[in-house]
């Protein structure tokens, strides 16, 4: 039995799965969330409900734990910075600050000589008017926004005048690539050149929300190796500790582009729970709690489908599954239209 207690900031499905993985390793988990209904409280050992800027609760939380991590990147930097003075926060808060800002993130990737889509910083609507060569494109807030939130596709210059967008926020405009497919690579880094890396995962989105993931990805050997190399390069440059996901675009000419970095465990990696000897969640716990690094072994090919909104209902009413299928219900009380409610993994 380990005597380690891990603090997890954020109480959604990723926090739930981190708590489950922690239990498997005999690590106690305490979740801190600003959502009173956070589903992770069903899986962790202790739960603290408070705002992320509540200093008293932050100190109470830090006093109860040995290490601290987070389940999503939009935890306020000030909270992470404050906690890091008290206990070890991994990945480092500075990583989060960089990746919370889309412009800084894109600049960082380009400085590594890794390819991204073309992009430009936008402060107001007038900035968009001379940028016809960036269209069709997608306008994204530089901070916050995930699962399609804070994102506005722009097909042509005529559309700009009708945009009802709050320009008190800052944006980047990204030129769309002629997309062939999307993949992600998940890597857990334990220290200098010490990592475990999962094979590239092929992803399909609907309404800018991940719908379907599968391994193996249908890509050539060059892209298979290049995407893994780039993910390792990013993790090394960040001196990252924990599990990281790099999302990539592949265009019709088989060029690879870094789309986004997620400094955390990732939805596309849910299939690693059943398809590998060590899941992305367990590896994250192992890395941030300085536990043993175990060599990854793939057990099976797999596909994962997200159950969004009402798609969870038939499974809750009558969960008939085959022996090679695994249902995860996130135990979220309220069913909302675009809310991830669970996922189903099928081993192939």
C-alpha cells in the first residue's frame, strides 16, 4: 500500500478516470472542483467543492495531498501557481500557462520547426478584412474554448461583416487545411528521455466534438513515426511530467500538422484503458507520483465511441454488451445535448 495522496483539480470524466487509476495503484485521490455536481466525486476518496480562487480551500486541499495534478487545462494559472508554492504541481503550471494561450502555443510549436496550419493574431474585426488568403479559416479565441466552444468557421470575406463576435476577447485565425484525417499521439514522460508512448490514434469529430477513435490509425509508416517523434520532441522541450496529448491534422498530400497540445490525459486515449497493459490514466499517476515506469504493451486493436447527450440512455436502461465491449458511464446527472455522458470501447 502506497502512502501517497494525489490532489486532482477538476472533477469531470477525466478526473473520474484518474481517480479510478489511482485506486488501482493504492494512491488516495482528493478531487477539488468548482462544480458541486462533479461526477469525479463518485470515484475519488475525498472531494472538495470550492471556487478555484478560494485561498482558504486551496490551502486546505494542499495540506491533504502529496502531489497535485489537473484534469483540464483551463484551471486558472494563479491557482496552479499558488499551489505550486505549497506542493509539487505536475505538469508544471508554466506548461499550462503556455498551452492555455493558443497564440503562444502555436509560436512555441513553430520555434521547434514543427509544422502548424498558417495562423495570424486578430484583435478586431478590421484585422480580418485583408486576410482573404487565410480563408476558408477558423477564428478561435486565444484562451478558453474546447469541444468547439469559442470557434467560428469563416468561409469567405463576405461572412466577416455579419459576424456577431465579442472582440473584447483576442483571437487567432487559422487557415483550414485540405483535411484527410485527424490523429492524436499520447505520450507519458517520466523524466529526461524517459517516456512511454502510445501508437497514433485516428479520430473522427462531429460538430467539433470527438465522436470516434480507433487504433491502429490508417496512416503510412512515415506519418506513424513522424507523429510519435514530434510528440516526444514537444514533451521533451516542455520538460513535461505526466501524460500529454498532441492532436494532428493530415492533409490530402500526407503532410502532418500540429493542431493542438493537451497538457493532460485525453478523450481520444480512453481506449488505452482496455487496449494496453497500462492506460494513459495509470501512466499519468505513475509519472506525477514518481512511481515505477512499466514498459507499454498493446493488448488489442480497439475503437471507442463517445456517447453524447441522450445516446447514453439506452445503455443506462439495458446495457447489453458483448465480451469484447466495455461501457463507461460518467455518472453525470444532467443529460445535455452536446455533453459527453460516457463511452463504449470495443476490442478488435
